[in-house]
């Protein structure tokens, strides 16, 4: 039997019409399945059970009216209805983590004064300021925003310039407000969605980490399907993805290290919540950015605290540009707030330190910087005041290098790496498989004679095979065919030209005839 949630607030009449407590008229209700997120609409008449036409055996119901009173929040409670194998874990985790809408200023985790200051900066920056517009920008419920704006009105910082609709006023700045806003902007220039507290952020990162779905071997195989790798490598990568321990990858250039790092990330399923920004000691650290974070639809999740954004698990790849400074909070003296460092942006996802050893920083210094976070899953960042804060460090960390690791890394660091993997060059059979795939991708029919010819070229030049070269050679073949308007056939001529253009060297064609096939692989 469906259960209608009883709440003291239901006894009050809401709005006009026959929906009051005394009425026996059916009122619209909303049934929320807390495992699937499915929302069903039905009708409730006092003393009757909920009728939805869907035969709900057990659920939690809240009336549409009550939902609206509560700022639109859906109550999320366990139910047995609509359980679907396969996605149960995901939805359960998702609902348990869905950040609830703050009903009062106290439940935002922020000071009233901090939020009022932020609201004032919003009125200052918006010539057509209304409650609705501030609500939209602050990402707080309208009732809460209006409370802040009314406070600014009482303090004579702003004036009310008219009523647009119930609870939606037009606001404008007063002289006292201008002065105050300018004073505030001199200290903290942040004008954007209300932040969350550092403790709320830390808790969310930890809860999401605990609730993550385990990575299964088929997900790893599927993610790595685009690469041709030895079984032992796939096995190791499966262990890395499943354990989320760090990985140190070494191997010659062009054999797929960066591609493996991205594929490993794709094996991690699920989306996460991150805040637009975090507040610490009145300072704001911006976390969400569209460059590193890809928002996903929240349809079916229900209403939530919009200070949080649901995103695909992030992957952040940093290369030669990495410095010790970029690993700390970046304070912009012009806007007077902080940007989170890239490792914090990667929380809940994957951080790839690519081309390790090519940074201008000493590898030893760089590695030392990671030892503490790796050990304790906590990173220490410094505010410009000198104060240190602790933020969670929860991500799959991957290092990749094509340099000699003996010259880069000391034992103290390697000891802290979960896994070490050498990504070597492909053997002839693997090369052939890669060649076949890229031939098809570039519109060529695979011809074993063409590959034999390519192997002769390698042998004549004494070049080692590389995983990237079938793609690179075949793409150049395709360029030539398209430019010269030739049929797409992998002739020796075509391969020779592509080879010369790619390597800027080629063996003598006369000597090539009858030269031995590549034997060393
Ligand atoms: N084993 C492989 N199977 C299929 N394709 C491969 C393989 N190895 C490399 N490739 C191809 O080569 C391209 C380049 O590889 P990638 O950039 O990942 O190499 P890398 O090891 O990171 O090189 P570098 O050390 O220069 O950064 C990939 O996008 C992929 O198309
Ligand atoms: Mg690379």
C-alpha cells in the first residue's frame, strides 16, 4: 500500500482551490521511487489510498503541495517499488548522495553574513535585479534568497523597486549598498553560485568514494578495446582500475600510455556531484569549470541543492606545464578569489601526470609533492594568508613517462605507487592487428602483402615497431589518395611515399627489393 507522508505542514491550506486540508477532493500527489528515481503522478483523497494506476506496493509519497512548500525538495526514502536489477546500486547510491535542498540559511553550512554579502554583490552586478534572477545565480531556493534580500532591504543597502509576482521583487542599490558592495569586492570579488562549506565538500567526496561501483573486468576490457595489448597488460590495468591504486607507466613513445590512461578512466562508471565553489574562512575556491568538468542531466534525480553540479567523473591530464605552484590554490589578485588546483578538480575521477620528467621542475621535487597526499589521501593547500587547509585527495593517479625511470624516480616514491607497468612496443602479430584496424578505419582493404612491405621498410631502416605508427602511416596513405585522387589501394608506391613523408627518411628502393623481412620482432 502506498503511504502518504504525513507532515505537520500539511494541515495548513496551500494556495486557493479545493486542495485544503478539509477538502475531500482528490489532490495531485507525486510518488517517488527511491531506487529508480522514477516519479509517478497520482491523486490522493483524504482517507483514501493513493491512486496512480501503477499498482505501487510500497513507497513514500509526498504531495505536490507539500513538495512546493519545502522549496521543491523530494523526500528520498527507501522503498521496494520498481527495483530493477542492474541499476539498483547506482540509483541507491545516487539517492543517498543527492544533496538535499537547504531549507534554512543554517543548513547551507555558511554564515548568514557571508551569504548576505554575496547577495549584495549580485544586486550590485545586475541592473535588472529580481529575486528570481538572484535565486537563479545564487543556486539557492527562492525563499532563502528572498530572506537574504529582505535583510539587505532592512539594512538599507537595497531598495524594493516593485513587486513582479508573489515572492519575486525587483531590487535596486542604495548609496549605502554601493559603498558596502565596493568594500566587499575589494576583499573578495567572487560573484557566483553560493559555495558549500569545506566540510560538506570533504564529506561528499568521501561518501561518493565509498559508494562507487566496483570496476568489473568486462568494463576494463570494453574500455581498452580500442588498443591491442598483451593479456598481462590488460590484467594489470584491470587491477589498477578495480583497486584505484596509483599507476606508474613507462615505455617508449607512441606505444599507447596516454591512450591507456584515458581508457582506464572510461572504465570507471557513474557520475559525481561537485560544488560550484567552496567557502573557507570567508574565502571562495572555485571548483567547477567547464573545461575540466562535463555536467550531466539530472532528470530523474529529483530536486537537489543546486550549489552542486552533477558531472561525469573528471579526467585531468597535465603534462610539461606542471609546476609545484600550479599544484596549489591559484589566487587571482584581480578577482580576489581562488581557483582550485588541478588535482582537486580531478577528485572523484582520474589525474594523469603525462610526459613525466619533461616538466621544468626537478622530478624529485615533483614526486616529493605527491608523497603526502598519496599516503593519507589528503592534500594540503595554502591560502594567501598563509593558512593551510586540508582537502580530500581522492582520485586515480597515473604517471606516464617515456624517459628512463631510473633517472627520474627514487625508491621512496616508487614504493608508494600501487602498480608499475611497462608499456612496450608491439610484436609483429600485435602490429598486424593494429594495422588491420587502422586500414579499415581509413577505408583501405587489408592486404597482407602491404604489411609485408611495411615490415621490409622497418627492417631496412632498423626501426623498432611502435604502436602509433600503423595509424600514422595509414592516415598519410589516406591523405595521399585523397589529394592525388587515387583509388584506396595499399600499393608499395603509396606506402613508400607515406613512409618517406612520415619518417623524413626512407631506404633505397632498389635495395629494398628482396631485402629480408623484419626478423627482429
Ligand atoms: N597498442 C596499441 N594498440 C592500438 N593503437 C595504439 C597502440 N599503441 C599506440 N596506439 C596508437 O598510437 C596513438 C598514440 O599513442 P599514445 O599517445 O597513447 O602513446 P604514448 O605512449 O602516450 O606516447 P608518448 O610517450 O609519446 O606520450 C594512440 O592514439 C593509438 O592510436
Ligand atoms: Mg603520451
